[in-house]
């Protein structure tokens, strides 16, 4: 029997998840509602069915994704609350929103799964962190976990760390892009072709990530492997150490987490 999965919000992240499900072996019927119905129409090739409103979608589907911004989620929850049953599984990808808040706005025994995905999910290379409350069954959680595994990598974490994880996977692509921009801008400043610089640096990112995950060496050992005594790498590393790069990254993550708590409900 097909499972019915609905999405409130058909923006980049919601659309990416729907596309991933449609290309997978998950036996599902997909439904979506978005105030901009053209976004749902654009998903017709993935057999996504349009719903006229949030409440209609929730009444139709067992699994309901809240793919909306944290700033508007309260109004969405109030709109769907009458349609939420003890069998509905609510999956929120809104940063900072707690399962307690969702239950408060819908029903006390609401089944809630919290997810922090990231934008590489758009190309099937996402990194998603998931947690759930005690009302969700193992089977229900496994269904949702498998959906995110289809779209990349997924890890289960404690729900009291869902705000802290944002800096690590949810926001980190932007930090990595800024880091990459510095290297590519440098290449341009010394007259290196931008396309060649981009290709070489991005492959270096991919290769370095693979070394972290696959080589068996620690990060400190990997740094040492690249750093010949008196060589070019150490000359560059010295400047990064002078700038206290790891402390800057820590401060960046702490600011990200602080903002998550400010947005939390």
C-alpha cells in the first residue's frame, strides 16, 4: 500500500525532497501545497498532486513535511491543527522550531520528527540531521530517515542538539562557499584562469573530504602529510594560525547557534 506524503511548501528544499522520493523505490503518493501554485505545477512530472490548502493536505496524508520558514510556521500550524490526528507524522525542516512547540500548536500527542537538511540535497548530496519525539514509532522514523538517505547522507542525533547542529551541516555550505571564494579570488588576482582555478580548488575540496572520511588518518595527521618542513604549505598555515582560523570558525558556529535559539519556538 502506498504511503501518502504531503509537503506544505514547495520551495527549493521541499521540491528537492519530493524529487528524491519520486526517483527512489519508496512506494508513495506525493501531495503538495504552496501559496504559489506554480511551484507545485512545476513538479507535475514527478507525479506531485496539488492540494488547495494546508488542512486538505494534512487530512489526506500520514506524513506531512513542513517545508516553510520558521517565521511563518506558527500560522501554518494553527491552520492545520484541526486536521492533525494521532496518526499524523509531522516532519519539520524549520530551523529552531522544537517538537514541543509543534505539539503545543497542534495536539499534545503529536508525532514530530525534526530535520536539519542542507542545500546540497538539491543535487542528491545532502547532509541531514534527524531527531524525533517519543510518540513516533521506530517504523515511522525509519521511513523518514530513509527518505533523507535517498537524498545524500543522514545522521540521527539527540533532539536537544538540533540547534547546535545547524552550524555543522545546515549553514556550513555558506561558510565553505565563502572560504572557496577567497581561494578563487586569489587565483584571479594573480592571473589564473577562473574556470581552471574553480575546477582545481573544488576537486581539492572533494578529495580532501574523501581523505577525512576514507583514509583512516586523523585531521591532524592529514595536515601533517601535506606540510613539508620549511615548505609552501607551512608558510600558508602559519598565516592561518596567526589569524586563529579555528577560533574564528568556532565563533562563527557559536553565532549561528545563538541565532537559532533566538528563532526558537
